[in-house]
């Protein structure tokens, strides 16, 4: 109606204005011509509003600006019309009069004159104000663009008009969904009566706006299921539903969606799966996450190993550890035709370590076995070591025993680890027992590391003498061969605690295993506080095939003289074999001491 009025002359325009101004617009061009005159010059008058008011133009009426723009008096002078509109858009008083019809009228003018830059600038301004392109303005502008061979602008206008239509439809739907005081049934009825067409684009737009409000989304989706035509993409609809409803407060609705997807033969998009999985795990909904993994595993296209490993790590690290879920994840993955590689357990161990659950390694590996995983000896060894690292020694020992009884042969390294951990703990007797069990299962080779740890643990808990007795029995009964460092360690500790006799025996054991004589800690100890019998004991222990060690004698004499224990040195010399007494090195030591004695005495007298 307005378009017809605008193109029929000034009579209608005059009717739209206040009656007391009607006489001023007796000509169809009077008002628009006045404005055209005011804005014909690029520089407008200082106060256009006052000039228009004196000319009787009332801009406050909502129909005034649209009528003026399309009246021939102003529309025939496009530069003036453009300046007038720009002024009105910036003037505080006139700005209030610019409505959607005003913008649409100016759009028609811009298109009619081929001013694409101004046209799209106006479209942007309209969007910012929430205005849309009217059908009359769309048709007129499209005709103008086509007539001027501006096909690109015509196509862009088509897209913009369609987008506005979609946005308007989405806004209308959202308004119904948010209607206060309306129950779900009422909202469904209102949507059915709205006449809005259900399209893929509408679903996407509405979901974006109501995605944070699951109840509104459920009403919308029920309406979509009732109203959508054959052209709707149900795959997109149900994936949008799953993305929105995959949350703790509407889990039943989410499961219903999954059932419908399965019933329709639809698949969940991977990005939706990742989004929902992340949301579930943040809420520690581990079981629901595993159920969703089952749904995804049944799809024809296999899930990548990364999804499986990611979920497995989360199951063992998130919330309370549920071993049944570990088993289920393995079963779902393998039933889908996938193979679980050995590296999967390495990833699990990292997650267990990160949350302080290494002690559960054995139980987790058993749960993985129940799910179809077949670990080899290396995986079992990793589980035992992990339990040992966590201090879960009793379970580690039971697990190790059970694994070996099932036919796996684990190396001595694993038993050694267990012995060492027991040796560091409070129950050193268990370390001894475990060491014996290790010897029975693995033999007495490659036990040096475990034996050294055992000796150290025994010394710390029960003293050096007890550690020596255990070592002595193991050598005699089990023919074990300690490391040289183990012997040296024990000698130091025995001397420190005053057990010289046992320390001499250790020297004998070292000799029997072909290690060189270790006298270094004995010499200073005996020279400072040892008796003649102590010195003779060391010499007997270091003799080779009954022959005394000249080097040990010389070192011992030198040390005794250094500590000024001449009497003990003389006593030892008197009980030494002739071969030692007459040896040049020994005589040299004593002669040197005799020469030094007068000098020392003289210095003392002076």
C-alpha cells in the first residue's frame, strides 16, 4: 500500500502529515522538493532541522521519511536524498524518526542508482539495529541490480535476504521456546501454528541460541521430529541434539537420542563425540563416557587408536577406579575388530603414576586381560616393578608368584627389584625370604644387586654381624657370589661396630671368590686401637697359601710407628716368621725408626 501511495503522487504524502501542515504540501513535490533544495549543495545549511520545520516538514511522523525518500521530488535527486538520509542518521532529533521503512526506502534508492557501496553500508547498519530487508525493498533492489548488470550484488542480496529470513524464523522459534508461563505442550502448539518451515539451517540457528537450555532444546527437537519434511537432514538434527543433551542434567534424554540414532541407522559425528566425552569426563561421568564409547565403537568406520588410549587412560585416572570399566573398554574396542597393542599398557602406567595409583598396576593389567588383552612377560614385569615402586610389595609378590605359576617366566631382575624394595622397608626378614624364593625360581646367577641391597637392609635393621651371618649362610648353602662392593661395604660396617673376627672372615670369603685383598680399613683401625692378636688375625687372613703378605706387614709396621705404638710393633715383629724379620723392607722400617728416635729425643730435651 505504501509503495502504491509513494508512486501515485503527493496527495498521499500530504495526507500522512499533520492537518495544520497540509496547506504547505498542496503540491506533490513541495515537501520533497524543499528537502532536495536544502541538501542539493554538498555543504548542508547550518541548521537543516530548523529550515525543514519552517517549511512545515514534520519528521516525527513514522511515515514521513519513507514517503519523502520515494517521492519524485527527492528521489529524483539522489545525491540530495543520500545527504538528507546521512544527516537524519546523525542528527539526535531526526535519528529517532528513522525506522525500518526508512532504511528500506533508502535501500531502494541506492540500488536504483547503482550505489552498491552505500547499499551494503545501509544493510550493515540495519543489521546492527535489528532491521531486516522488506520484501518490496528486496524486489525493487533486485530488479535495479539486474537491470544495471550488477549480478554479483543481486546474488549477494538474494543470500542476505534469505539469511534474514532464516534468522527471523529462528528468532520467532526462540521467542516461543522462551515464552514465560507456557508449558511444553503449549509451546509445541504455538510452534506448530507458527508456520515456520523446518530446515537444516533453522535447526543449526536455534540450537546455537538455546544450546545452553536443554529443556528448551528438547521442546524444539520434539517439534522438529513432528514437523520436519522429507528434505531434512536427520543426521544433522540428531547430532545437534546429542551435542546439546550430552550433559549430566539430561542424561536420560541423551540416551533416548542415541537410541533413535541407532534406530535410524545414523552415526554420531566425531566432533560431537569428542565434545560430549570431554564434558562427561569433566563431570567425572566415567561410566557414561564408556557407554558412549560403546556406541561409537559399533559404527562401520573404526575409531582410531588414539580415542581408545585416551579413554583407557581417563578410566584409570578419573574418579574412583572401576576395573569393570577397564574390562568393558577393552571388550568394546576389540569386538569392533581392533587390536590392542602392547604399548597400551605403557600409556596406562603413565596415567596410574600421574594420579598415584601405581600400586593398582597388577589389578589393572588383569582387568585388561579379562577384556581380551594378552600381555606377555614384559607387561607382567612392568606391572610388578610399578607395584614395587608404589610400595605395594605384598601384592607385587603374590602377583609375581601367580604369573609364574600361569606359565610366564619372569627374569631375575624382577625378583631382584622385589628383594631390594623389601630390604629398604621395615620387614627385612621378608626380604631374606623373598631372596631365597628368587634363588629357587631363578638360580644363583645375576643376584649381586639384590644381595647387596639385602646386606645393606640387614645392616640397617639388625646390624653388621647379622648381615654377615646371613651372607655367610647364603654363600655356603646357595653358592651365591656377592659383588666385590658388597664385601667392601660389609667389612667397613663390621670394623665400625667392632666385629674384627667376622671382618677377617669376610676377607677369607673374598679370597675364595678371587677378589683382591681389601686391607685398607683394617690398617688404621688396628694401628690406633688394635691388639697384637688383632694384628696377627689380619696377617693370617691375608696370607696366601700359608705364606704371609710382606706388603701387609710393612704397611702395618709403618702405621704402628706412625701412631707411636712401638711396643706392639716390636711384639709383632718378634712373632713374625724369619722371612719377615730378615726382609730388607721390614728391617728398613725399623732402622729408620731407630735413627729418628735420638733426633726426636734431642728436640724434646731442647
